[in-house]
C-alpha cells in the first residue's frame, strides 16, 4: 500500500491499495469471495488506523454525479442510495466522520482536500474514467466544493492507465479533445508507445484540476505498465484498487 500526505493539509492522508492488499470491490465478486473482500477492507482500515465502518464507497456508474455528506454527517438527497451506498462517481465529505474511497482498475482515482470556513477540512474522491471525465465529474465535484466555500484545493491523482497505453480509435481522440475545456483539450490527446491514437486521462485530469487552482500531486503509476496494480486492460477485469482519503485527527 502506498501512503501519501498533503502539503497544504497535514491532517489528511491518502492511501492507494493494489494487488498486495487484494481486491476491495464487492460488486465484482460473489459467494465466499465477498468475505475475502470484507477482510481485505478491514486489514487496510486497521493499517491506516481508521474504523472500517467509516469507509464510504460508491456504486460507480461512469456518471458525473456527486454524492455529498454534509457537515452534520447526513447524506444530501441529490442522488440515489441503496443500503447507504450512493450511486455516484464522486463523494464529498464535509463532516470529518468518513474516509471516502474510490475503486478503480485503469480509470483515474482522485483524492481532494480543501479548507472550509471555521478551520474545518472537506475531503473528496472522484472516479474519473473516460466517460465521467468528458461529462464533467471533476467539474461537478469542484463546483460542490465552491458551493461550500472551500479554499486551498489540493489533489492527488492515483494509479491509472497512462497515455502510452490507453489505445482508442482516432475518432474517440477527436471527440474527447473537442469536449474537454481549456488546456485539457490538448492534454487528453496522446499516442501509445507503439504509435497508435490514445487518451491521456491522468494528464487531462491534472489540467482540469490546475485550471481550477488546485495544487496537484501524482503517483505517476500506470496500472497497465506496473503489475503492482490491478488493470482492467491487463489481466484483472474483476479486481479493483482503492484510493482512500481520511482525516488523521478523527
């Protein structure tokens, strides 16, 4: 497990789990494997010093939807929830009571920390696959943070498939470049290491975050190139990495 800290928010940590920690996704397994996932989550939570019950996950559907936990620890009513798991691709926690987590296996995981009035901290995670990125999941998350008057935005971009590996048809590159705003329009177009059209989702993600004034850090890890991480385009269509953000003073 790779653990990192934030520069502007020393009370916040972020962890990136991979193959060593095991699959942390329940929705991709069944039967006895579900218990193995829950045990893996408990081991990771114990290592991070957080309550496993505080892990807040999403039912991710490649949407631009943002779920919100308000400062009182209550779920906002903006999105559907099943067994307290929201159907969303971003999760914002203003309460300090949860450890939001995002599950990925090539898509871009993003963890964000920001300052709120009265000295509080808000944290968030985003699942930015190609579809979610193009339909505005990052923009919507940042808009929610702005609505909460958040400042000092800081982000970590976790392990994801890189532009050298994410081969797509040429028309998809053209459509993505036309859809993305600002500098992200140029950043998203790329070429694989073998010379074919590709998308660079991490680079485009960084461009969007920086245009909104965020201080951005990256692990620089490609899930397809590095076997330490699960990769959907590799051999791991079932298993998922996790990116978990948490406040150390909980």
